[in-house]
């Protein structure tokens, strides 16, 4: 018997057997994307049609500033929850969050004057905040902004999300890099206090301008890095081999721009 005829007979026999047993041929799983690609969105994408069939999504909590709320946060979280078709395609969370960061000092619309915030006396590694433009108050500012992001922006179950700290020169920063690091350490301390995981988004250049060299004793050391700056998917893949932003950090994600949207590649 020819091989093709044998295959036809076997296929027919299988179908008959399944019909008798009340079963049906197994449906093949949908193909996964060739590359574990996700997207990040925030207020600039409000009202825009967003792509589907992604491996993961990262949603911005703020409206471009550390003290503001993304007006489309709820809608974009709903979109992200519905559109991710391949949640097991990467080690990245299906949906993560990112927050704008800043250290405006006394020029900000609010600046802490103590180690007390929202009913909690914060254990401050830089001493007592007394309203000055120093590391102690920068730490409290970061802690307070992280608290606001988790509690006041409308995020349900904030402890269940991965939180990325978006560190860019476009926001307000002090020339004192140690104070800027203290600010980011305060944010990290709050998110970790609720059991959430934290990472850092930036470029090597911007991170160097804002935070400088991070000591190994800092709670920023070892946090995963999300590197911006690539123009293509291949460039993003290549950037996975770059050094992380802090000591002991690995590059977990790299970003590239396509059709006016920020896409992200999950490094192996």
C-alpha cells in the first residue's frame, strides 16, 4: 500500500474511533510569537488603538510626572489583561507597571518635613528629614511617591505587580547624585515593604547622569535592568548583552521603537 494511502486510512480510522468514543481531534495550540515581544503604554496612548497578540505589557501609572495619575490607567490595565495571549512565552509578568520618578527638592509642589508619612514613621537610613534639600528628605520623597503610586492611583492589589522605576533626565533631578539615589532607594524600600518586586528602567547614560555609581550596599544593587535606546528589534536583542544599571544587575528587558510605539524584548 502506498504511504499516502496508508496515512489516509489511519486518519479515517482515528476519526471514526473518536466519533464512537464521543471525542474530537485535539486542537493544536495557537502558535507563539517568534520573539517574546511586549509593549509599554501610558498617557500618550490614551484613546489610541493598541496591538494585540503580545507576550506581555507594561502600563504606566503616572501622567508623565511623579505626582500625577495616568488618566487611562484603568482602561489600559483592562486592555493589558485581555490582550496578552501568550503569558507563558517569557519569564516576564503578564502585566507589570512603571512609575515616573523624580527628585525635585524644594522646587517641588510638595517636599517632606519629617520621617512620618501616611500614618507610618519610616526607618530612614539617612537620618531625620527636617524639610531640607538633603538625602534624608530625598529618601522620604521617594518613599512617599511610591506609596502614592501603590495606594492612591487606583491600582488594585499593588503587591502582586512588578514595579519598574522610570529614571529619565526629562524629569526633575538634583545635581546631587547621592540624593537622587536616596530618592530611588526610598521608592524601592516602599515597594519591597509591600512584597512587590522592583526594577529600573533607563539608559546607561541617563542613569549615570542622575544616579551615578551605585554602591553594593544600596538596595538598588542587583535590581533587574530594563534598557531603552534601541531602534530595532535586532538592536534590542543585542542590548541584552550590555551591563545592568547597578552592581549585580542583569538586563531583563530591552526597549525599541516601532510604528510610534514602545516595544520590549524579554532577554533570555
